């Protein structure tokens, strides 16, 4: 079975974004049950020199639907806007990304196969093909930020496990 560009990206993005949405619910419930100010959790980090929880969640959106949408421009640049500062706003971003993924057709994504794509930040530029950009840049970044958000939650004491990270698997029915 041959896999298309759509097959290797959109379903996995959707699966993990659904998991991230569930993680946000659990983080919010954890804060509520323990009277932890939401801002304390939103700004949580594993190390002082890393981005906070909110940035990690925002980056799952940026490296999923943001990456796929950038294919039409042929350039992906970092999103420098501040991340949302509430669970509700983070959840809204993740939900919006899931809805945008649902609206993409396989043909729409597959049409970019072989096209030139670049990562660009200021004067720095990395050339890719669309598929190499997605497979060697966006997918690793996407999973890095999803795992880091999960890790921050574990570090903050939220009762979550591997199944929470995996999200709804695409099992044979």
C-alpha cells in the first residue's frame, strides 16, 4: 500500500491534536481541583530556558495545520505571536486546527508533493521539498511539542498516562 502525503500527516496530526485537547481538559481539571491558578500552569516549564506549556500547545497547531497551510505559499516561518494565556483559548486553537484538518481533502494536500518548500526565519532559509519539509521538519517538531506539553503536565502532577498522549488510535473496525 502506497502512502500519500496526506496519509502520513493529516490523520496523525488529527489524532494527536485530539489527545492534546483531552490533555488540556485534564490540566484544567487538575488546576481547579487543587486551586492552582491557571496562569501558573500555562506558564509552567521543565527548565528555565525553555518555552512554557502554552507555547508547546500552540506549537502543535503551528506544526500541524500551520505546516500544511504553508505548503500553498511554499514557505514556513515561525509564528512569533504570543501563545494564548488560558486553557479556553488554547483549547479553541486546538479545536480550530482539528476543524481545519477535517476540511482538507487528500487531493489538496497530495497536490503539493514534490513542490519546493522552505523554512525561513529572517535571513536564514532551509530548502526542502514539501514531503521532506513535513516528514523531517514539521512532524518531528509537532511530536516534540506535544510530548513536551505532556511532560510539563506530568511534572506538574497531572494524573495522565501514555494512552492520554496517544489519543484515539485508528484501529481496524
